[in-house]
């Protein structure tokens, strides 16, 4: 909850209607933080309309473009959270490659440059952990994520802006279709628990590294984002938070 006498924080979440973004919005809003969610549709997600969630009514749902952010909005916010991206699927044409790169890299790069220009105080970026075999220029998803991280490193090194980049593995939780129907992915919770148990049992560095890529819950990511906003690191301009750190 907001502490009496403190100025209410204002957060902008790009991709705020998605699986991860809407959970972050919920956690922030329940803590009394003023939240603005930007998406292409601009509307409240259907599943939240169906449940009439009280926290969602407190959120401002706006239409916007990550590649062309509103400068007035950036100028007045305390922090920007970036959750925009497309799924890590193969592309079989140059048009599909360019679209996936734009979704994971190009648009987000334009946004972080605007954040730099307008002196946004804090940035939180949801990136991804990928197996080595997918770390290739031929995979547009990886190239987009990589170029975004490289741009952030260049722009905000030794900057007053505090940047946190999260690198989760597979994220589990309850997803929804556009029509608001649930897609349960709770079984991944048991996969994650098994990975973490095996990581504690083995002495092999290779296996520990492998099991450290256990699936993480969307709740853990949202709570970590909240922690970064309320506490965060004061010693690093750009902080990398790996999958193991999200697992706790």
C-alpha cells in the first residue's frame, strides 16, 4: 500500500495488456501505484472486463505505439516497464523476419531512445533467456532482444537512469485468449520445482547451469519488478537480473 505522505508513483507499462504486462499492472496497482498501460488496442483485456477487477478499474488503459511513444507521458512518469514482444517462433520469409525483429527489437529500441531523451528516471525491461542454439542472427527474436540490450547498455551506461533488465526463461501462469478464455500453464510450476530440486542435488556445473533455466512464474516476475521500483539497486546504472535470480 502507498505510505501516507509519500508522493504517489506513476508507472507506464508498454505491452500492459499482455500476459506479463497485465500481471505487473495488477501488482503495481494493488500497491497504490498509479499505472498507465499502453497497447495497440488501448482497451482493458477481455478477461478483466469479464471479472470487473477493482484494481483494473484504477488503471489507465491507453492506445499507443511503442515505436512512437507520447513524449508528454514519458516526461511525467517515474518509471517505464517494457513488456512488448512476439513469441520466439521461426520465420520463413524476409517479411516475417522483419516483423519479428521489429516486435522484439526495433520498436523497443525507439522507445528506450525516447526514454533517454526525456530523462525517464527508471526503466524495467523484460528480455529473455535462450538456449545457445537459438543465439544466431538467423533467429529474429534473438537478434531483436540482443540489439535492445546492447542499445540500453550504450545509452544508459553511467547514467542517472536506473535500468533493470530481466532475463526469464519460460514463463508460466494463466494466459488468456483475446476473447478472455483461460489457457492454463500451471503444469510448468511442477517442471520448475523439479528443476530447482535437481539443481540443489547436483555438483555438476553444467547441470546446475541447465537447471538454473527452470520455468519462472509470472507472479515472481511481477513481484521482482515491484521490488525494483520500491527498492532496486543503487550501485549499477544497468542491472542484469538472470533467470536464477528471479527464481530466488
